[in-house]
C-alpha cells in the first residue's frame, strides 16, 4: 500500500507506472523524429483501480468542457498528452505536459485530477481520440490506447503512393514479411482534412471500427492498441515498411523482386491471421 496521506498527489502520481510509460514512449517517439515541436498526442484509458493508489480521485482540480459529447466514455479515466506540449519535454516536465482526467457522468466535460499545470488543455485531437476509443471499445473490450504522430516515411509515402486503402495496405504488407501478421486488416486512409476538428474525429473513428491504423495524408498516422507497446508497435511496423518503400522506390534500379500475393497468403495461414479479404 502507498502512504498517500504523507505524499502530495502531484508527486505520488509520478510513481504511477502509466505516467512512467507515457514519459518513456513520448521520448522514444520524439527521438525517432515523429513528434517535432508539439506534433503527436496519446490518450490511454486507465482503470480506476490503477489510478487510485496514486491519486485522490475525489479531488477535482478543474472541469474542462467538451464541445463533443462522449456519453459512452462516462466516468472513464484517461492519461493524455497536453495541447501544444512538446513530446521532447514530457520527461523533464511530466505534470505540465500530461494530464490525468475522468470523463463526467453525462460525458460533456472532463474532470482534471492531475497535471496540465498552468491551465493546460488536453490534446487538440481529443475528438479523434475519444471517438476512436469508443469505436475500438465496441470491437475489443481490452482496447486502451490511441496514439497519433507524424511518422516521417508514412507521411512521405502519402505524396508518392496512390491514396487507395487496398493498394497502400498491400504495398506495406509487401515491404516487410511481418507486416501482414501485425496488421492483417490493412491500413485505412482518410482524405486530407483540417486536424483538430470533430469532423476528422468522426471520420477517424469510423475507420477505427474496422482498422487499428488510420493514415491522415500529408500529416501522420493514428494507431490503436490494448497497451502502449501494442499501439506503438503497430505504428512502428507500418512506419518501417513505409521507410523500406521510400528507400526502394527511390532506388535507381527500381524494385527487382517482392513478396508475392501467394507468399502473403501463405504467411497469413502460417501465423493464423485473417488478412482483409477486400485487399487480397
Ligand atoms: O499538434 O499532432 O494533429 C498536435 C498534432 C495535431
Ligand atoms: Zn498531428
């Protein structure tokens, strides 16, 4: 048992494993060059039992109104990155760059319980995050994490590859043997849209009903998972495949051989995954 009486909440929360995980992963993502300036955001659904040892959940610091209702997430706890915060700084200023909050009973606001000091706000992409959580939870009750970043080669590929979900997914599958095993459903693509809006949130969440990876052309990628490692691993795998694509397609000699459709099918069979039948 933690002695929560003796230690102020703002210090105790720093011991929480989910805070450490957020500090670690944002740092990795920044070092990969995927989160320049304030690019990227993460939200991580927490269980009340995980939060309670580190935080007095009855102590609300302030209430933040949402202009999109999320009744489906009522009373759920999240740790999120803050709007305008730099991933580069999360490790040195966690309580400024991160926030722990609970969605209100009626789903039209959030109660801030920790962090986002100095009147910080949750990520500007909160509509896309919350709506994607709702969509993924409908598919998988173990779902926990929505992650967005500006993965460099995925963005590059949205300029040089046609923006068609089937051909984009197949190209990625063929770039690294493990891709079809990691994301057998393929990857979704939205049209170019203004970020931060409820509209892009709604469209992202529609795709999340069927996919765990959604590309925002000329902007970045969204990934969903049951854990930080899961969402990160998905994005990392897609980004690696995009990097191989960018390297090989830029090569003067062009691509001389590839993983064939038959080999993709054999891979899926060998690893017991069902590839998206619309794509192969
Ligand atoms: O600034 O990445 O999409 C944060 C973002 C917006
Ligand atoms: Zn972004």
